């Protein structure tokens, strides 16, 4: 099992890789197309996603287009996470391209005064990932706590770049494998029969 120090070193190295990726525009176009396909195929009612930080893929255009393509009588919803307190699950508030934003904890923008929603699909940013659906995050544990608290558990799509793939990541007791990882060149579904 990796030590906390080992994970911290790995996290720092992967963040540096992501920040210096070449061909970023082309990668983002390819990742956006693959993510759009996944949203169409999985047909969620409400997508929870994230405000991009530290060179993460920006999913706002994909989510905006998905919202705009809703059929009459079949509304689609999107929501962004809000950190209400340290070491607590995330709370998701409704977002549209016109939503007024305010500064939240950790200086990440959050929707100002919109209603709380419960997503049935979450887009989860990955610092690193394995093809088995394990994710290396920033170390705060927010998504693990959130997924453990949500009933029913939503579909989960990790969002990453090919260069962030790692061969092995030890799962800790609280870790939940994601249903799939979407990158610019592939969608890695969690192998059938593997534990979440």
C-alpha cells in the first residue's frame, strides 16, 4: 500500500504532467467529444460536475450543450459541488450557463443561491487513475465521502487525460472505484465483476 508521502509525491508529479501537457486544445476537443457521447449514452437526468481548477479539463461547454439538447418534456439539470464544511460530503447546487457565481471555500466558484439537487451522474476530476476505475484525487476525500453518503449511488465518470494513467493504486477501505474513466482517446469501463 502506498504511504501518504508516496501518494503526495505521485500527486505532485501528476499535477505537473497535467499542467504541462502538449497539444492541450486537441486533447480537450477529443475529450469533449467522448464525454458528450457518454452523456448521450447514459442519459442522466441530473449531471453533477466540477468547476475546473489546476489545469483540469473544463466540462462546462459539454454540460451546457447537453442541457441545451433536452427534449421537450424531458428537462435536464446540472449541478456544481459546494463544500459546506471540511470533512463533510459535497452538496450540489443547480447550475446553468447563466447562473451567478460566488467564491466558495478554497476560492472555488459556486452557484449563488440556487436550489440543492441530487445528481444521478457525477463527473469526477482525476489527478491520476487506473483502468480499474481507481482515482487519485487531491487528498481531501470529498468525493469518497460524498459517494458513500448518496443513496442511490450515482453513475460516476472520472475525467482525465491519457498521460495521467498509473499502473497501480492501492484501494483504501473508503475508496470507491468509478464506473468509467473518460480520457481524450478512450473510455475505460470498470471491469465487470470488480468491486466498487
